[in-house]
């Protein structure tokens, strides 16, 4: 309805209302029917100027003739249709003229309008005594004394077909039929409002638009304006306009206008339409249903926009950061709403506009922060290039890829909290950890922004611990490690991540290597030889730097070998009363070595060699010293007994000192001298090879007189037949000492000992022993406990 009214009011006037340049033909006389032979002047008018030339278009009996006349008038004598045109104007409406040959005609005007005084005239060629007027073939009235029929103030009800009859002296004659069509004096007016939507406080002009046709241009009309059946202004006025200076909301209503003649004989009413005073919208207010409460992702938020004042049919538009979200139109001023299902992208500033065609108004911005629950975080362990090593710093980084800040991150190790940190602008949080052995295990983190904590996947961390300085333990089967023992070298680092490689060293020479894959140290077994004495160490390495143990010294005790017993006299001949040196030496064996000297298994003397070598014992010979001598060496690993050395004294008679004794003595001395030289060389070579005699009083001097007779227990490998007998059993001045080597079951020879020369044909070695001057002195042997120098 409103759109139709708008178009109706604003459209240009057409038809009768439009300003036209179409000419109008007027008749003089004003009848469309005349008798033949009469003339009718046609005038082409309706211009604001007098045309100099007029073109006429005449149609006679289906023939069209164009005629130009100077001025605006054409004289016509024939029936037909006539139209005129002046300049570039349109053709006029056609005018039909009828030149009749009948006895009676009814003449009528060319056009009839409301309110006109219409004259219908009956004309006859003969004398007519009376006329009767018919309308639609029904008699209206008889005309007495006149031929004119008058219709005052013609109205639409006067429309119809008219004719008349006349009575002559001899008959009744009838006229032609004339159709009367009463036209509106003016069209129904249209009410025009300017502006059509008046603003509150602004003026509005109402115009009642209508006008009489050109044929009745001189008719003056009056106008009156109404609102809700109430006349506005001063009522009827000749002005077709009414101005209301300041429109108020109460001026809204139904408006129309009326136009009429001064006598109000003709009245026309416009259609009514609603005029509403437009109230510009006030600044709207935007409210959010979640205001004051957390706006979570996935929840529905309603945005309500409402202007407190403003004419109805308001268009509301909702914006987020100046991006249009949607529009709503309300027929009334109650505001409207817009709903959103929140996502993280909906955070931002919101506003709305209200517009009723009078200019949009924008609300103040309302901020909306959509809280997105923290997603499951990701825990990352950022270790140094060397890896997770004890003492290094590891960075634990926890980050939730989605979630509204602030997000509180908590770091946990085996469900034990390490610490927490808050990220106010995204990017996650980090926690630094200085690694110790206890930090190995499972790690995870939690992210929480108030909508429920989210836990990351677990991350395993294995802290690699550098090996500590290892300890080296030597495990021997007895307190003193001896040659042949199996010794276990045990190396163990009390701290360090496996696998650990252990390496064993002897005097910096590598013995072997072993890997402990699960900790607990490693062992290395060693079968001892004499060369294994020295410093031992071990090294532990798990790839983070080798650690060397402290040095452990191992002394391998070499069991004492069977000692060699040697007798040494002061001169070429030993006699009772001489001081004889007995030397006992084990060629092998770790010091200290305890030496014992025996005569017939009776201990004569005991001495220790603290730094190796042998010991010596001085014995003052007596006749009782005849018998078996031996010595024993012991360094705690079992005593070793030398071979037995037999010493016999035989007295010779003086009368038998002759050539026999002399020869025997000479031969014995020769043989004994050779044996003593060999034994002396043997002792000297032994000392030079490392088997030195014990130092101190018991040490055998290295500068012994090579001429002094030396007696050794002869090693078994010489295989001498140790049978010695006294050469002169009858007595005399000379006593021959018989040295007999008696092999024992355990006798053995040292490989490095010098081999004594042997005479396979002679099994006896003789040595002359001088006898003291008195018989008493020959029976006395003295022994000194002090070693002989």
C-alpha cells in the first residue's frame, strides 16, 4: 500500500492531468449537427500563442485530405472527421461534423462537462407545432413555445442518447440521435506530500493536485486538506497547497484532500494515505547475552541492538570489527537480535547500527573475548647437543596450540610438580632443569586456562651420569700374592650410566677391557708371575669422559727356591780351629727370606735377608763338626732345604806323612782348589745376576780371596758320587775333611747356576785340613755367631 501511494504521488501526471500541447478544436456555431448548406468554422486552439499556420487533416468518405490554413480557423461545409495540428504539436482529438438533409435535427454541444448548462436544440425545416425530448427513447418532456431543452449543472446521471420529435401539420417527424457523455470537470485530486516522510521538527507541504481540462481552463477550484477527518489550516482555500511548519509525532495520521467548484456543486476527494512523522533513530545500544560471563567456544551468544527512539521499520545491522555479520528489519521500534555460535575467531569488538532511512546511528563498541579451552599441550625436552647429561641444563617447553590466554602451564616429573608458569600471550612456557641422576623418568605437562586442565603425552628422559672415579680392588687367594696365584682385579665406578667400559692397566700397559652393560663393575683375572709385580690401575668410561682409579701396588711374592749351601775356609788347608764361613743362598725368592743353618738337623744359626741375596755363618771348626750340614730358606711360602753337605775329620799318623800323604794331599789340594775356584765363580756370578747375599754382618763379601777353599753342596745335576773318606785313618798331623754331597729327594738345580766341572772318573774331592799343634786343640771346634768378613 505504501509503495503504491509513493508511486502514485511521485509519478508525473498523465492523461487529463498532464500538461499537453495537443490542440483543441472549437465549433462556431457550437453544434456538431447542422443542415446541409450551412457553414461551421473550426478553430484550432489551446495554445499560449497564435499559430501562423495550421494543418488540417480531414477525412471525407474514407478519403483523407490535408489542408493548411493561415491562422487557426477552417470553414467546413461537408460531413467528416476533422483534426488539426500547429507546428510540432500533436494532432487534436477528432471532431465529427454531420451536415444533415433531414427535416428535423437535434443539435448538441461538442463536449459536456460536469456543472455545465447543456442546451439541446431541436431545429426543423418545416413549421412544427410542438417538440418532445427523449432520453434513451423515453420521453422526458414536451417543449412548449421553444425548441431548446436545458440541462442545468450536468452530472453523470445526464449521460445518455437523446433525440426529439416534432409535430407538423400533417405528420410526426423525428430527429437524429445525439449521445451526451458528461465529462468530469476535473479529475479526482491526488495528495502530494513533500517530503513524503517528514522528519520530526521539519516542515511538510501538502499539495492537492488536479485541474480542469483546457476546454474549462477558466473554472476556478477550491481546496481543503484533512487528517483523520479533521480539516487542516483555515479550511477551504483557492490554494492547492498547505504547509505544516513543524511536524510533530502526533501529526502522523491519515491524510487526504478535496477539490471542488466554488458552489461545491462538483467535489472530488483524493485517496487517503498514511503520513508518519519520521523520528530519526537515536543512538542504538548493543548488548550481549554473555556480558559479565565467560564466553566459551561453542556457546550461543545473542547480540541485541535497540534504538530508544526512531520511526518504525528500522534496519539493524550487526558488525564485528566493521565486518557486516547480518541485518534485521523491524516493523516496530522494539529492537532486534542476532545470534552467534562462538568460535575463537569471534573474539573482537562488536557494534550495531540502526537506520530508518533518516541516517544510520552506530552503537558503542562492545568487546567480546571468546575463551577457547586449552588444547592438549605438547611437551618438548630441549637437551644440549651432548644429550641429557648430569649437570647439564634441560629446557622443558610446554605449549597448547589452541586456547585463550592466559594459560597456566605446570610441569610434572612422575606426578610430582616441578613448577608452573603462565603465558599471557600464547607461545607456551618453559622450565629449566639442572639435571641430576634423580631426574631420569617420565615427564609431562598440563595446560589450564580455567576450562579444565589438559595433560600432554608423557616424555621419557634418561639422564646420563658421567662415571665417577673408579675403585680398583685386587682379590688374591691369600694375604700375600704369590707366583702362580690367580688374582682378580675388580674395577667399579660407584656412579655412572651404563654401559661402562672398564680398562685395566699394569704400569700403563693395557691388560684387558670389559664392558658392564647394566652396571656393577667388571673384573679381570690374572695368573701371577714374577713380572706382575708393580702398579695397577683401571679406567672407567661411558662416553662422557674416562676416569682413572688410584694406583694399587701389587707385590708378587716369589717362593724361595732350594738354597745352595757353601763352605769357605780361610786358606788352602782347613784345620781344626779354623774359622769356616757357611753361605746359604736361594737364587730365587722374594725377600725377606729367613735362613736357618743345620748340623745334623740341629739349628746352628738363623738370619734374615731383608732385601734379597743370601746370608753367611762363621763356624770355628772342632772335631765334633764332622757330619751333615744343610741350610733352609723360607719367605713365608714354604721352607726349602738345601742339599746336605757332609764334613768328616780323619786323623793321620806322623809316620805316614810320607810320599803317600804328600801325593794324596797334593792331588787333593789340586782337585779341591779347582772345585773351590768353580764354586767361587758360581757365587760371584749369582750375585751379579741379582741373587746378592744379605747385607750386614751376615753378608758374604764380594772380594773373597779366590785362593780360599770354598765348599758347596754340589747340585744334583753334577751327579757326583758323594763318597768321601779319610785318607790317613791312623792319625798324624793331617786330617782330611771329606765333603760328601748327598742327593735328596727334592733336590733341584737352578738353570742359571754355573755348572761345576766334573771328573767322571773321580768321585772324591779331597781338601787338606791342618791340625792344631796339640792333640787337645784338635778336638775343639769353635763356632762364631758373627758372620765372617
